[in-house]
C-alpha cells in the first residue's frame, strides 16, 4: 500500500463517521416585491378567489392595477396581515 492509499482509506473512514449537516430548503424571495393574485394567495394563505372577493368588497389588502392586471405589493400584504391580528 502506498501512503496515498492509506490516507484515502483513513479519510474515507473519517468521512463515514462524521455527521454531515442537514441541508435546509429555504424558499427564495421573489425577484420583485410585486405579485399577481396567485402569488399573493400563496404568500398570505388565502385563495385567489378569496382575494378577488375581498377586492370586490373593498376589504382586502391594497393592490394596484397597471395595464389592467391586479398586482399586490409584499409590504401591503404584510401590513394587511399584521393589522388583521386580534387578541382574544
């Protein structure tokens, strides 16, 4: 056996005993703070239909409608969710 082979075997044994850290899956933030209804629904936990109903009733989060398309800003969604908290 060569010295290189012995080192490889020793390192292989050490690697097998050394626990590897678990990799956590971290959702990446969207590239833009603006979301469509589906993205806003995923972000808040509401359904897209619930957000549509809230827009109709005027009770939901603030939104913009550039070029006729509904867009929600992340800050507005967070404000809406924060202001909706209640203490028992």
